[in-house]
């Protein structure tokens, strides 16, 4: 997604669907539903990064659900199928993506180019789920990459750190067809990424590599452009003028903006035998949704009134009806606000979550 644009603009309730094969089913998902989840198993042996996903430990890794439109099921389903696999070991977080594609096309060859100007695949990672200090990586069918770090989202006046590099990154692309030649019909392409834990752990503020059972917030995006019929002599492609790109994602954002980390999916790391672990929904999901309702309402309130609302009543936000959510509180100053609430989960200590004016989530 656009790393130079600010793109703006969910009620709290938890949905606990059936979790099978390490994948959270979410057909007909709505903005208030729990995001998609995936269990990433420990790789049984080292992987060779060659862009192919049918060898070695990849054979045991489950596929994710097919991607949907970034806005969810209210929009048409993607024209071409996309799905991902994930694995991990002590050295890397592995991501594999398979994309059906009849027109393999890419033009950018310089590292840190604006890769989504081509067809591309993108990964977004927020290790501790606080909405700040997250990573983005984009890659096209030529294998050209763009990696960057976001101290906070663009909507909260964050600015991308383009100079940040995923040191020791391994990446490869496998093409099932002919690149940049429209005189035949292609079948697709696959991407294999090995993201080293030292790079991902720079700002993770938690164990990297993770420990068994840890969950990180992750999402994936595929940008697809409409192309004109290929040149009859050269087979060269060109974009259809004055058309926007399609954005297809793993876990729907319900808004055309990948830079809303609170809407990303969950990846759960497991050391168990592949296929033997069930994904566990985040017990704090209802509290996170309520806090973001407050945040969104405060942003809108300040835009029209020039200040933050001083009470939940003035903001038009009711206290949650869920009996596990207690002690809602709102503190407001001239240039800041903090909203907090406590979640009670059976078998666990009470936990307070707080959101502030720049969407940072903190836990106590």
C-alpha cells in the first residue's frame, strides 16, 4: 500500500468460530469480528529460499484462507486467488505466498522503489500489537524489494523510515509463466521470504524469536493493476490509464488502508506437530475494539469541535455491555486523551488496556 499517503478511516464484540487446521475461518466476516488467525509451526528442517513452496517443511504447513478485497465481503471477490503459508525456526520467520496471475508483469528493479506501482505482494508485522513500531515489506515479480519501518501509522502523523533495512533478509520469486510477455497466458508466481529475528526484534519489545504460543499481529496485501491488452508485436504490458489498483488482503481491513494495525490478523507460533494446534482468539479483542471505537470517535469529535470530548457521554460512546469489561475511564487534556478499560478473563489476572490520541495501545 501507499507509503507516502495518509489514508483515513468497528463495534466491539468477539466472534469465536470454528478453528481447524491452524486457520481461523471467517467467511462473511464483519468489522466487529475477530480478525483471521493462523498457526505458524516450527520448521522441521532448514529451508532453501528458492521461491518454491512445495518442498521440505512447506509441505506440512497449512495454507491460509484465500485473500479477500481489502474492504471485506461487501466488495467483489478478487479476480485471482492468493494464499499464504508460514513457518518459523530459531533464525527466521518464513512466509510463502502463492498468487494466480495470467499476466506476469513487473518493471521496478531498484531496491526501495515504490514497489506497489507494479503488481506486488506485501507483508505488515506489528510484533506486540500496540499499533506502533511496525514493519512493512513489498516485493514484485522481479524480486525487487522495499522494506520500511513505521514508528506509528500515517493517520497519527507517522513518517516512514525508508532507510531501515531487514538485514540478512532472504527472498526469492518463482515464476510460472513468462514475465512481461503478453503473447501467452501465465499461471502465476510465488514468493518465499525468510525474515531474520534480529531485524524483526529491533523494536519488538518482546521475545524474538517468539516462544511457543506467542501471537504477533500480521497482515498481507496483494496489489493488482488493470493492464491493457499486450502490444501485438512485443507483448509488452501497460496499465489501463486512470484506473485504481485492486487491494486484496488476508484479513480484511474494512477500509482502504493497510496502515490500521489494529485490524490485522493474528499469527500464533507453535512448536507442536503441524496440524495439531488450534488457534486461540485474543481474549482482549472486545476491549481493543471498544478502545478503538473511542479513539475513532475522539478523532472525529476533535475534527469538528477543535477539542477532545471530556466524557464518554459527550462522545456518544456507551460503556460496554459485556460483563467482562469493567471500569471504563476517559482522561482528557488540551492535546491528549487516554481511554482505558479492564478486561476480566477466567483463569487470568485482570488486565487494563489503554489507548491514547495517537492510537498507541498499552497494557497493564
